[in-house]
């Protein structure tokens, strides 16, 4: 058995219409409001970062730092310390 419109009594044909921030379901014949509810808010999909694959051919070539400046600096510091010790402590 089909439902009847509570206002006009005819067979109920439900139609939807937007009314501001709400959606209304109304009788298709007389326009009587049957039900009203809020518009669903769209879910924003989070952007998933993609994985970037770097092949061996695409890697940038970086020169290795040489070790001799470090060794030269250490030798210079040792020489300075030895000279200062001889000057100030040895009389």
C-alpha cells in the first residue's frame, strides 16, 4: 500500500529540493514539507605523498672531502702548542 501525503491525501511522490544549507523532501504534488535535513559536507581527501624512487644513474655525484686539511690543522695546532710550551715554560 502506497503512502499518502498528510496534507493533500494523494499518493506521495517525494521530491528533494535545496533550501539554503538544508535539503528538504516535499510532496511532488502539493509541495508539503515531509522532512528536512542538513546538507552533507564533502569529505576532503588528504593528499598522500608519493614515493620518489631515485635510481643509481640519477644520483648527483658528490666529491668526497679530502682528509689532508684536517691533518694539517691538527699538526699546526700541535706545533703551536709545543712552541708556546717552550717559550713560556722552558727558561
